[in-house]
C-alpha cells in the first residue's frame, strides 16, 4: 500500500470520481486516514460565493478529516469544457498544485488524487494530467469504463502510462452501462492486455454506494 495515488481514466465521464471515493473508503476500512484531491475541475457552480465542483465536493465530504475546499480543488472553472480552455486567464499552475498536494500529505495517511479527464487531457496550454502525475511522482490507477470501444482505450492509455515511465499500480473496471453484452469477456480481455492487476470491478448502479464499491476493491 502506497501513501498516495493518482487516478486517471481512459476518457472523461468514465467513473473516476466513484472509483476515487471507493478507494478512499477502502483505505479508511483498512484503518488509514484518507483525503482526496481534485486539482483541476471544470463545470463548476457558484456556492456561497465560490465556484465549486460537484465531484470535488463529494471528495471533500468523504475524507477522514474536513479540509478547506480550496485545498482539495485549487483550480475550479465555471465553463464545462477542457481546463486549458475554461482556465483562460487563470491557467492551472502545476507548481501550485504540488504545494497543495504536499499540504494534503501532512493531513492524512493516504491521499488519492483524481485527474481531470484522460491521461493526456490538458490542464493548461502546455501540460496535461500526465505531467502532473510525473511531477507528484505518484503511482497511477487507471479507471476503465466498461463499454463498447473500451478495450482499445484501455490499451492505449496503459501504453501511454508506461511510456511516461510512471508506475501503474493497477486498474479498476467501472461498469457504466446496464445490460452490456459481453461485459465479463471485455474485462477478461483487458486483464490479458494489462500486466498490472485488476484492483476491482465496480458494478453498474444508478446511485452510488461507496462502502459497497469499496468492498469490491483489493489492493
């Protein structure tokens, strides 16, 4: 068990937040104190005079200790588009994110960092999630949405992580579609393509049950 992980996905809307919070709950069930971080988020809403992201709020609520929102989500953008576009005029500074991450590390035994979008999704005009994971030096957990086309997406993302020379701790399958034909066969094929272990399968649910999801994981 590491003291921090970077969660990335094969694309946007693949279940990264559910997987992130399931991981947080898993580590808490192991007796660890845990906090989460969503460094950059787009599509935020104004709450109490501050832009906040729904996923980041869930991460805040599910931590072992209550932390200021700004520490969990330093860059919150209103426009629901790529951060390098939404952040025009206030681009994400990875060095600032590294400082915030170090502060989080002092607050808990484990920190789970959720990236924005996919591995190569841009955080500013020059840098992507891959650059942030490299800067923080964290092992990566890949989240794969089990749906048509995901085998190709999983293999491409996994190979990109390996090319970045970053440790991959494993992957999590998130069943995003109800009654998907061949679901088990798809997961089996990805297992054959990714050397690192399948850490768990999060079943399809319309409402999140993070304690149940955490019971599906094994690190």
